[in-house]
């Protein structure tokens, strides 16, 4: 799907009805993926049962309690049923290798980048996710009236794929509905917590359940408590799925619970609740190398790698609408990585290419959770624009050699993907990523642990009636700008007078 078509879909004044039997693989997978053959090792990993994964992991990590790890992978999430984590493969000068969680995403991308596991399963991870995480929401409300919908504000390729699969599995038309941030008259609204979408005839249609691919500040237009069942509910974003500050605290709380089991969510050393004036102090604490993040941004936006005074000065001169930041230790090459409590970690990177260049690469693992626990859905890697140098010149942008996100914001506000840096789990690309089966197992377990931490935080932040415990949330994230956006989302769910049909 090209950028023009995606932009047109996002600008549509109405929802599109997606009918059963309309799933076309060429519309929902990158063309490279359609022609790719999954690597045998990745295929083997995806077919491993959780029982065998536990056995292997505990064999290599004998201090981990196998019964506890089994309970972790069997955990049924109450709220956060679909997640993706971005991880770096790192090592020390002594060869202590580990995978670290950089961030966890609610409503993540992944299926369009995943080679199909079996030739006879063309819907692949799309179908598995809907069957595991979304259909149970519908079955609990069989008597409820209303249609089904998919909301999206980017990634039309995957959003439309989910709509087609839902239509196939339910036998109903599904309303594929754009819901971009700051739209003047979007074709979606909440009336007393009930989602309604505008169809092609201009009629507002009530929705009983919705699959959400709204990722840009979803809390400013979707209320916390809704009568429509939503996957994932927007509170999962505030609890850590799109909120790096609360995610940090969710990891810390869950790590305390995990301590006796031998398990741990591994992250770079992270400092939260940092004001802009305090940023230079923490950069200095990390040896002049650090990563500063706007807690609520995604798709590579609002992330600033700082390795010298010039980059720090540029960050301090920028204006931003939020009042709190997250500062993390920077993982670079050995001589210019941050020094943290656990030592100095640096990127393992890709296998050198024919020019001898090694690139920074991250690993995205997407999982879903249901009544039988968690399963991996998709895995892919992304590399940086430029190779990792032994030393950085002062005039060189550190983001060019450290930034891996593929999403690029266009001048018209739309999104495009730099797919030339996408590394597939196929027979060609996988060999360059430099990981093996045990790395995939470790990445999967780290992703599940991070997801559970956020699911538990979500449960803690919700009242019995499903509202947000605002006092507790404010104690975790006292950012006035964010709190105002949440209020705006709540104000969006008011009783409204239906509009006249649109011509």
C-alpha cells in the first residue's frame, strides 16, 4: 500500500465496510514478505511449546524457578492482551551477553513484516491474534447490539488486514474507521462511552466491540471507561504501553515480585520524572552519553541520543509540550557507551557486511495473550541508517548510527516506512542479525514479562467501575500537560445530538 493510498484512507470522512472473504495477502504484507521464506530456526522457535521453552531457558539459567516461569507464560492478561517489545542485544567487554527491553508498545505493528509460517495459512499472525485476543471479547457480549469496528490512525496496511480477518471469523461487515489526532470531524465519536462510527451514508452506527490501532496520544480522544469493548483499552497505553515513565515504574514493581524466582525485566538504567533543567545533570551522570525520551511519543519520535555537548545544546533549545522526561543510559559502541551501575554495555550489532560494516539492530517481538497464556506472533529486526563506528566524530549525528525505527513522518502528517532497513526473519536477512534460538527465547520471555508488568499496573490504576484512579496515576506521572489530554479524552464522551445524514 503506497503512502498516497494510506493518506487517502486516513482522510476519509466515513468508515469503510469491510466484508468477509476480502483478505488479500498482497494488501496486508510488505511485498518483500510475500516473496520471503521463513528461516528454519525461526519457524522452529515459533512452533516450540511454552513447556519446551521453559525447559531450555531454565537449563541455561539454573537459578530460574521453572514452575514460576511456567506460570508466567501461562498468565492470562486481563487488559493488555496484545503487545510488542523492542529489544537490543548487548554485551560487555567480558562477553556477558544480554537482551534488554528498550520499550513496550500497545497496539504494535508486526504482522506485515513477518514471513508466513505455513503456505496454507495466508492470514498468519493476523488470524491468530484475532482468535486469541479479540474474539473472546465478542463472545462475552453475544446479546449486545451494534456492529464491529477497527479504529486506526496509522498503518493502514495492518489495520485493514485485521478488519478483513474479523469479518471472516464473524461473518459480519466490519467498519474500518480512521480516527487521526486533531481531526476536525472524524468519523468516530463516543456517546456516553459508546463508540459510534459514521458509515458511507452519513449514519452514525453503534459499535459493540472495536479493535484499536490508534497509537498517537489515543487518550486525548478515547475515554478510559467505555461501553464498547476495546482491544487494547486505552488505559494500557497510560499504564506503560505508550507511557515510558509509568512503564519504568511498572517494571520496577514487577521486578520486586520476580526477585525470588530468578527472573528479571532487563532494561537500560532509567531515570524518570526528570525536568528539562535536570537533563544535563543526568547526562553528566552517565558519562556524557545518554538517551532522553519524551515519555508519551512513539514511532521513533521524541527520542534524543546525546553523545556530545552539541547534541545536548540542541535538545535543550527544543520546545516540547510536556513537563517530564525519561533519561536512560546510552548503548553505543564500547568506547562511547554510558557507564551504568551494572557496567558498560554496548551493541552486539549485525554480522559485518562485505564492506566490514556493523550496524545497530533492534529486535521487535510481538505477542498475544489469552486463556491459555502467551504466544509469540511476529519477530523482525531493524537496522540503523549508518554503520556503528568505533569512535564518533563531533559533527556526526548519533541518531544516524543508533536510531532503528522505520517510521518516518511526512510533511503532510502521514507516515511512511523506510523498509530498506527492515531485516526479515527469512533465509536471507536472519543470518545477518547475529542471533540464535536462545536469543529468540530470551527476547520472548522478556517481552512477556514486560507485558505482564504493564497489565498488572493497568489493573492497579483502574477502579472497580473501570475508571482511572486519578490520584494514584498523578502520583506516578504528575505531568499537567498529559493530565489535560486525558481530561480532553473524557470530555469527548458526552451525550451528543446526532448529526443529520451527510450528503
